[in-house]
């Protein structure tokens, strides 16, 4: 309720400023209406999703103040309509400082399809990684201040309360596989982080643009957006048999420092990004641990290259997560390696686009392959045909091998 109060307060405040200070100036309205229909390729070819979406951007700017609100509606058959507010904020401009106050999406880093230093806005993973990334990133209520000095920018973010990743429900086809000998019982009593000043998050970033390289250096004191599953396994003292399993999701504090860069060399764009996480919890099979978790530090980094060959845009990234001071009972691998590959080409005066994007898990030989065709039928009217193909039987992508699907998106933008 307190989080809801914060969000409603910012919306009411922003609308009050707008209504009482518009002075006849017109609003800029944009957005889209979309139908998204997907069909599974396994089993009885049932619908994977039927979603109707209305997304609206409301914007207005004056000399030193601007306002934006982004309400949206998701409608599904035989379900209650989902009405949300992705962003609602005020911009206030000074000579060398900009302030943004309210609910906002904050995007950091250089990676494509991977979250390394881009960790301020939590993620909506209710459909795994299949939503567009502007829909995966959730808005948070925050104060963001930018100070500009020549080609350098100092950015500070204060989030007064914590917002976690939105995970799929236990009945969802996207709920992660759990490797337990018996079905677990979930205890959510410790999952929430109270909306209090001591639980707020702070982030800072320095970015610079030079003739040779663009780079960012960042740090944060935050909560882990993804909860750690604390696991208890009570044993009957007489039979020495497992009597049940209780899984208690819980968020923990993290310290974070990292950065990113991009540079152009002989027609190639080189990108890199990395972060050091202090105090991350991992699940372990060490029987001496009371709740099946262990605290470690870890690194998450990537190197990527973009280039164009025969008018085909090509991009590839190598990503690695490394757990420092590793213990063998930890369930995660000491090194988790992933690659991404992108290839796209435009035809018919850029009205037709063919694209292939893939995540490739190198540890478990699994993958998510996402081909799609997009056609601009008329001004603002777009047709998309795509597929999500999961490869493998285990791992981050292989666990969803039964979720292969084809889908269409019909979208009108205004």
C-alpha cells in the first residue's frame, strides 16, 4: 500500500502541475495499439498468448519544465484487464543541471539484451525475455539529477523504495524449473522490503564522450532485484527421511561498481561492459548450510562487436559471469558463458526487415533463437511474424524447450 501511495502521489502531483500551468499549450500524444497472438509448436498447438495492448505517451514541455506520462493497458481473454503506468515524471531544467522526478525508466550500459550495469529499473520477466525491452524494463519512482560539464555528465539516482523483478507466477508456463525431490512449499513472508529511508537505493555514474571512445563509470548501493531462494529441508529425526521443502524468496543488499565503453575502429564498433557485485547470495548443496545459500562476490562482463557487411547489420557479444572464491557445492557454475548473435537486413526501401537474434548458452548447449520479419504496410501500420525457438533440455533457455512458439504482432502507431 505504501508503494502504491508513492506512485499515486507522483501522478497526482504531475497532473496538478500540468493542469494548472498548461496555459493553453497543446499536448504531444503518441502511442500504439497492438494485437499479439502466439501459438505453441508443441502438444496440441494451443495459444501461448493472446494480448491486446494500448500504450499512450502524453508529453508537454515549456521553457524549463517538461512532463511525461505513459499509461498502458494489457487485455487478455477471460482475464481481468491489466492497467498500469510505466512512467509519470517531471523534468526541471537549469543551466548545467537537469532533474527528473517521478516514475521513470533508467537505462545504463552498452549491452544488447543483457543486464549488467543496466540494473536500476527492475525487470518484468512474467514472459521470460520475450517482451520488447521497453516493456521488460519497469519504471521506478526516483529522483535523477544530471550535471553537465563540457562533454562529461555526472548522474545521480535516488530511489526512495525498492521495486523487485516481477517473476512469473507458479502456474505460469514461464515459471523456472525447480530441481527438488518433492514439491516445495513457498513462504513469501520475508520477500517484501519495507518502504523506508534506510531501504532506499542510490546510484552514481560518470560518462564521457571523446573523439576516440565513449565510456561510463558507475556504482550503486542497492537491493538484488532477483530474490534468493532460501531453502529449508526438515528431516524426521527418527526415520532420517526428508519431510518436506520450504522455499523462502528473500532480497539482499548488494554493492556494485562497474562501467562500459564503446569505440569505433576500422568500421567496427567495439563494446564492453562489466560490473563487480559485492554480497551476492547463491544456492548451494552444502549440507552444513541451514538455508542452502552462500554469500559470494562475482563478476559479470561482456565484450561485443558490431559491423555491417553487404548491408547486413551484424552483432555478437560474449558474456561471462564468474563467481569469486568458488565452492564446489554451489549450484551455479563457476563460469557461466553466453553468446548473443544478431543479423538484420532491410529491403524494399526499408519497409521490410529480416532479423535473427539468438542467445546461446555455452555451458549447457542451450539457446533461444528468435527470427522475425517486419513489414511496414502503411504509415504507422506494422505487421510482424516471428518465432521463439528454445534449444536444449536444461539451462536458462533449455528448460523452456516445450515453449517453442510462432507469433504475429499487428501494430498501429500514432
